[in-house]
C-alpha cells in the first residue's frame, strides 16, 4: 500500500508540527523540506520528491551523501514514538521544549515529536545565527515545569561563553532540566565548563537512521543495543529507520541482520569500555594512508584541538608526492607552531600522523548544524582535494 508524502516548509515549525501530528496518527507522511523539488516539476529522479511512499513511512528526513546525491531517510511512526519514549525515560520525564534547531533535521523533528507526545507547546527560536541572549529571551517564555532543549556543540559554546560573562544568561540556562548535545562530538573542556556553570548537559549519539540520539552519555536508551563489528559501531532497536527512500542499494549497504536482529552500520569507529559505555573514535571513512600507515584524521583533530589557539581546528588530508597523503590543519589562528603541532600529534599517534602544515583562514565554513563543512574546508586548501573528503553527516542527532 502507498501513503501520500506531504512536503512542508522546514522553516515553519507550526506547519511541521501539524503535519507530524497527522502523520503519527496515520495521515500523510511528512517531508520537512529545506529546498527540495517535486517529481512533477520534471526534476532528475535522483533528487525529485515522490508523491507517495510506503504505508509504514511517516517521516522522510534528507541528509547529505558523499556523492552529492541526497540520502532520504524513511522513518515510521513507531520508530519516532519509540525514540520520544526512550528519551523521556532517560532524562527523567517530559515537559516543554525550546526549539533551537531546524525542523528539516532529525533533532528539530524530535523536539516536535516529544512535544506532541507530552502535549506541550514548543517555544521556537528564530532560525539562523544562534545568539545566546536570544536563547535566554526565548527560554523566559517557557511556562511549564520541566524545561528541555537540544543543541549542537557550537550553540552550547556560545551559551557557555555568554554565561561566564553574564550571570543572567547563566541563571536561565541553568534552569533547564536537561540540555541534549548532539550532531557532532562535543569537546571535553566545553562539557566541563558547562557543568561547572550548573548546566545539565547530556551527550547524545545517533543519526537520522536511528531517529536521532539513541545513546546518551555513552549508554543506549530504550531498547537500543550496541555492537562493535570489526571495530565499527552498529546500532539496533525500535528506533531504526525503514531505510532510504527509493534507494535499495544504499539501504542494503547500511542495514544488516545478525544475531536475529536488524542493525544499522553507523560508519563510525569505536569500542565499549569496561563499564559497557560506548566510545566513538572517528569515522571509518575519515582514515588516510600516509607512508603505508593508516591515520585517523579524527584522532589527529582531537590531538590538535588540545593545543592553545587551535580549539576550532579542522584536519583534512592533501596529496603528498613522498607519503601519498598527509594531514593538514586548517584553523582561524596559528596559536601553536607547526613544530608544536607535529610534536604533540607524533607523541600521541605516531610519526605518520604528524600534520604537514597549518593553513590559517578567516573563518571555518560551517554547516547549518554548526559542524565544520569539510568539503568547503577542502576547497580552501585546494579545490582538487574536495573529492577526497569523506561523507558529510549533516543531521544533528539529539
């Protein structure tokens, strides 16, 4: 059976909320759109939006792919509701949500689904540049007991910076019962600063394919399970997507069955600690071969960001006649010398991981979620290098 697919302006939270409420109750499926094309417009089939989807699909979320062809994640009502229930249980209840992320990302949709389930009215912020004082003003409009929000690390950083200067901002932020942080790894020092200010922050891990965050502070929530297969992270549970819309090849590649369960291959590398908590170490596709040695650019980036003046650094690769590929640091300031950087990285990760150079730029290009836009960063280094950058995961995952 087929179900109508309704395209809704992702910049209109009220319209998306109304459409989602209907979809969760069996109405037309929802596509919160940033900029998509209807099939009727004669667009290429790879980017056109179909008029109908499978009956079990309630929501379609578009994410970026390494080939430039979008991935459209198809989610059922059951998966979305399982995610909302698991989140509420993990954070100790439900209440009112402040919406600081776009609704065409899974984290924004999750705020709406959680609000629908809780019977509360979310408080939206203006989409665009995130301002900590605007965040405070919006938070003051929250009336219900139980205050929650979902942010990406760059948004949290702005709140923390403002809170350290302004007690009024700190007091408002500290009134949140929980602040979920997702979309990318949050620097440890940022989390420590936030907690020192009294902010109740929780790291989330997941993706659109898992209805958003399904691992909180390293622990699976709801009926989510974690498996490490060949050093790569796989996730299972009621929150899994149906697959990719009209893309059987991608679906078969990303989803698998073993141990009598269906699993999502995240593409991340990681492991389980002695206490069973998940530790993600980087992307499987963000590894280069330098002088015959595998080097994780994510690991290099973490090491570099530990140096003064390089907290916003992004590490990408470039070609080398001698080594094949080498890491390059791109940052907005050269707080440390290349000698300092090479010494630090070499000591932690070995000589093959030492960056070749530091490129200082005016700003680091960002995606709307606050993540570094690695394709754009690669173009700053050398337009020819852009094709070597791994897949961009654009959806915030709280």
